[in-house]
């Protein structure tokens, strides 16, 4: 497999897909990254853990429909051009 721009885009899509399929109750809470783990007090700087949890929640919320479209386009391109 050649190192092309398409392969970089495909790798990025796979990483976003991996973030999007993480389920909070089934996986993240067992690892200690549940919804109640990243809560800080008022005025406290959010830590890395809470920022990553917010990133995971944001990706799952915002990227749901665009990921379906982008994945469909990638599948079609792979079917047409190999």
C-alpha cells in the first residue's frame, strides 16, 4: 500500500470512527472514564481526563451524521477504484 493522501485521510477516518464507537456505560466507565469521573469544582481548571471525555462526547454528538456520509463515500471509492 502506497503512502498517499487518501491513506492518511482513511487513517484519520478510522481514528474518528474508533472514538465514535466508544460507549460510555459499557467501556469507558469500566476503565474509570465514565460521566461522573471527570467532574471538577467551580473555578477549577479542567484536567486532561475531563478534556478527553469532553472530546469523546463531542465527537459522538457532532460527527455522527458526517461520519456516516464520509464512510459511505470511502466505501464507494474503494469499490470503484480498488
